[in-house]
C-alpha cells in the first residue's frame, strides 16, 4: 500500500507541475501564483511560508527559477523521486512547446495577430509578477527589519546583482537577530513576533503596517 501511495504521490507531483508549466508565460516568478493555488491551497502539501523559503532558495543557486523551485518543492513533498517528478513535470511541456514553436516559427513570425497577442501577454505577465510579489510579501514582511530590507532592497536591485542583494539580506538578518538576542529579546520567527521577556511576554515589536 505504501508503494502504491508513494507512486500516486509522485504522479500527482508530476501532474501538478505539468499543468502549471504551459501557462506560466514570463518565467519562474509568473509561476508563483499558480504554485500557491495548486500546492498550498488545493493540495495543501506546503504552506505559504514554505513557498516563500523555496523561492528565495531557488534564486541563490544556478539555473532557471521555475525548474529550481519545482525541484525544491518536489523534494520537500516526495524526497529525491519527488524532486525528479516535479523537474520532469515542469520541463516537459516547455520543451514540447518550444520544439513546436521552433518548427512553426518560420510560418508565423510575421503574423500581426500573433504579435498583438504576445504584446498583450507581456503586459499580463507584469500583473502576474506583481500579484506574486504581494502574495509573498504577506508572509515575508512581518516586522520592522523585514520591512526595512524590502524598502532598501528594491532600489538597490537596480545597481547590484540579485545574488549580492540576497547575501546582503541574509547578513542583515543575522546581524539584527544577534543584536536583538543580546538585548534580551526572544525571537520567534514562526509566530512572526518578538517577545521581550523582561516586560510583557506578549509584547509585539511589529512594523505597524
């Protein structure tokens, strides 16, 4: 029974990402809302916090964000085989679509209706990515420190590489956590609050937003 259940899980992982991949125009970030709907809201395999961590991790390693994210999510759900199922599921539709478009591009490249459709698709992608950013912000920004990192990080990204920005964000988090610990604050990231044990145990040092 366990073998059949695991095989069923692997197929569900594969099928979930196989369905997501063909409609995620614009890359990995455009995939985030669909991942949240499928993996978090429908399947309930992971939480929004888990997805936020996976997306952050996916950007710190080489490769496409979409494939990296799918692989990490698959591994969290079904181990190594889950990672392979997710990676194949997210890559196969794209491979087949690109192969078909490559074969037919010569015949459709000057089609004005197709060009108009792609222009509209690009505008829609911007909206999808903004929506994904808002969804992630709800779980990633929960105090003054994370709010400050976000506010500073957006303009900084115009001048430095994203990897450098991620490393600076990690260093900032480590430094701030160390300072707050020395000052006597108990950091509880899972509950998204900070407790001052010397005063009120329910004291919240939030961003006020």
